[in-house]
C-alpha cells in the first residue's frame, strides 16, 4: 500500500445554506505522508477534515480512501481517526479506558486490548498515567491521550485538527517535534490542520494552502515558500514585498522585465508563461534583498538608491524599511552576523544606500 | 447547608472583635434558618411517638401508632397505591422525558419553538386547571370508546397513573435538558470516530454523562407524584385512593399521631431515595 494514495478528494464541494465552505477541492494525499492544510480562519480546513472523517458529507464531488469511494459511510465504519482540537476525552473514563474505547467497540480480545493500550501510552510517554481521569492531566498530557486514543486503532489515516492550538508556545514547539518523530515511527498518514505557518513548514512533507474554500497550492514547504503560485500564498506564508507593474519581454532563461507606473524597472524570475504587456506582481522576500553602502558595480540588476526610513533591531535580524523611487516603501531584513555594540555596524534612519537583489530572488506572479 | 467558615486563616490583625461579631451573626443566622426549615419536621416525627392521642403533647414514648398504622387496611392500601402510581409514572415519564429532552436539544425541526412552549405549559398552568382538563379528557375519551366499541372503562389506578405521567414529563424534560446543556456533543463525535455506532455512543458516552440529570429528573417526578393531591383527587375513581387524599380524609375526621406516623414513613422513603441517588452518583 506504500506510495499509494491514502485520501483522494475529487472536486469536493460542501455548501452550508449560501456559504461554500469547501469549493471544488481536488487533492491527493499520499500514503505515509505528513500532509498539512494551512489557511486563514474560516477557509474550510475543518470542514474538509470532517468530510474525510465522515461527520459531514460532500454536497458534490467524491472522496476515496485508499481507492474506495466512501460516499455516505458513517464515521464508525471508516478506518480513519481524529484528534480533536478540544481533545474530546471522555471525562467519566480513565486514561486507559479512553485509549481502550476504540478497540472495545471493535470487540478486540481483552488481552490484546491491554497490550495495545499499554503500547500506545508508552508511545506518547504516558506510561504511568493509565489510572488517571482526564481532568487530572495537564493540557499537553490530555493532548497525548487524545493522540494515543486515536493511534491505538492503527488507522489508515489520522486527522488532526489544530491539535496543538490550546497549548502554550513552548509546549507547542516540543509537541511539534514529538508529533513529527512519532509520525515517522508509526508511518501513518497524517492530515494536519493548522493556521500556524511555521508549524506547517517545519512538520509537513507537503502543504495545501487554502483560502475561501479553495485549495490554492499544494507543494513541499520549500515549493510553497520559494515558488508561491499566487499573491495570496506568497503573502500568507512568510513576509514579502509586492510591486505591481507591467510585464515586458521574457528572456529564454525565464527572466522578465517589469516596469512600474512610477518608472522603475525590475528584472525577475518567471515560473509560468507571462504574456508581454500583462499586469503582474513582483514578490521579493525581505531576506532576499540586500542593502549596500556603496554603489554595486554597474550592470547589477534591480539596483536602486534608497533612504533608510525605519529600523527595527530584533536580535537575530535587523528589519529595515527603505524608500525607493518616489517614496515607495520596501522592507528588507539584514542578518546580524557580527556581534558588536558599534553603532556604525547598524543602519540608521536617514542614511542612504543602494538596494539590490539578483533577478532570481524575485518572483513574477500573474494571479 | 450553611457552614461557618473556620478554615480561612485570619491574616488581618486588629479586626478580631469585628470578625467574631460577624461570625456570631452568621452562626445565629445559620441556626435560625435550620430551625425554621426543620423544626416542623422534627416535631412531626417526634409526635409520631407520643402517647397523647391528639398528638399535641409529649406524654411518653410509644410505637403504638405505628402498630395501628399497620393494622389500618385503608391507609396501607392507599400507601401501596401511591407507591405503585409513583413508581410506574416515574419510570414512564423519565423514559419519555429523557427522549424528548434529547430530541429537543439535538434536532431542529419545524414547530420546535412552539413545542418547547407547549412542554413548559404543565409547569406553569394552575394545577387545578390541569386536573380538570385531565378529568374532562378521560370522561370524553371513555365516552367515545364506549360509543365505538361498547367497552366501559372506569377511572381508577390507570387514570391516575396516566395523569401523573402527563404532568411529570415536563419536569423531567426540564431537568434532563439542563444537564444536556453542559454535555459536550463533540464527545459523541469522538465516540463515533472511534468506531461506536449510535447505540453504543448513547450507551457508553451520552447516558453515563447525563445520568445525574436523569436521576434528578426521576427523583423530582417521583416526589411530585408521591405527594400530589389535586390531580390525584380528580383522576382517581371511586374505590381507589392514594395516600395524600386518604390522609386528608382522615385528618378531616380526627387528627391522631397515626397521621404523624404515616408522614414519618413517607419522609423516610423520600430521604432514602435522596441518599440512594447521591450514592449512585458518587460511585461513578
Ligand atoms: N455547520 C455549519 N453550518 C453553517 N456554516 C458552517 C458550518 N460549519 C462551517 N461553516 C462555515 O463554513 C466555513 C468554513 O468553516 P471551517 O470550520 O471549515 O473553517 P476553518 O478553516 O476550519 O476555520 P478555523 O481556522 O477558524 O477553524 C465558515 O465560513 C463557517 O462559518
Ligand atoms: Mg477549524
């Protein structure tokens, strides 16, 4: 079953009254993959997950689990388990009873239940907690019980809806690493919903970026960050500078010339065909542009004299806003690679310099 | 029950006199409240053991009234009838009431708001109206039945039981719904996600978690049925009688400590039930 398709969404639509919560979504989640769905609040992540789990049925389109269409199969007949954001642990049962619940429903022999429950609790490092009630556990421990309760059933796919949302930052980081290594050990397909982009980037094999019920891009973290297909994705993941202009000619190596209406000319990488004369947007990430004291050698692309407007020192980086052309603001980050208190080592507002970046560091977006 | 707060450590000095005055007032208030609430009951119980045949003076201890009680076939019969009606109506109204509460909390159907209001009606309308309505209903339906099939039915235990079911359902619904408000529906989804079908979900998750509410509703229904007078009075037929109506009849003739004795026994039943329900809920 490895390298097969675990979950196949084909043109799935979910409508609530007038609202398209999920709007013609098609994507394929591979076996054993850590797949994240990322997007702003209300974009349809939970609804998509609930349709895979069987709590909602699509208005149109189809969902297949390992090639079999699920139609209106109820949740209890799908070999898919969910870790809920609220954990939804059963308050009247002990930790062990919570974890055993799924196996009990499947009439697994008692001896096997005991063994697997112990295994699952060890897996999430809750060995000594089996006799406790959920309310006697911390948030992180409850989260791990929820995880064990799902994993003990050996589901084909594990759905996780913002499982770390209720935890504080430090615990969250810890659990991210733990979840990731756990997923690698058990080899179960994880579909992970989050609206924390950093979480998605660090944990996922692939990410689907969603907005307003639609999937905008599916790709590896690097693809999503370095080659966003549209303005929304570029903006939602990380930070970036947008410059709007008209496309000129495209050279054979894919570098296009773009002119803005205030008369600036840029050269940037295209990843898709661009028709000359079309309105396009340039996206340049702040860490991919540079500020030089002296004019770079003639012929350097994308080089502009600028004035420093604002400087924010944040420790690892200094974030600098510069003005170019007729007052257009541009954000760039400079790494503080030297340790010094020397004022001259840092840019100050009012200083002038030269902003530049190589053509391949800027991306032409057509949408 | 109120309790004097002695566990808190005094951390402010120089206020001790004011504090103790406050404590005194609080203590006095507590005692007065208890006296007000429980003194009549204590008197009632005490005078079920007095030798005085009017039950107003203490002239020595005796169990005579209880002995006479056990010999009073009418009173005993009424007590058994009462228990039968209370038990039957409680069981039926608890089941129907719980199912209604679940449906009301879970589903949105047409006419839900209207139905909601209708459910509360038996709680707010005067009991005498409810009693007369039930009486009219029974008379009317028995009339129709006789016309259609020639079958002659009479008011009796059956009709009181139905009447008690009718007026206690609403109370059960209210209590069970209150406990459903605090019930996290996502737990049911979690159970289904783990492979439990609808019945298993209800049996293992919903029922245990709302059981305190159901027990509370059942207890309320039982108590209401046990001491109901007006509806009982109008819906029992000739020949059958229930305890409250029977006691009323006897009191009209003469007050004897026998009445105290039967009241004490009823009190015992109620207290036992409360403790039982506490015990069941504690054990979970
Ligand atoms: N049961 C429902 N009835 C009506 N509208 C719904 C229902 N469930 C979801 N919606 C709507 O569908 C849209 C998508 O909701 P969904 O919960 O999938 O968003 P989400 O991406 O999970 O958001 P969040 O990050 O806030 O959890 C929202 O506009 C929401 O209001
Ligand atoms: Mg959500």
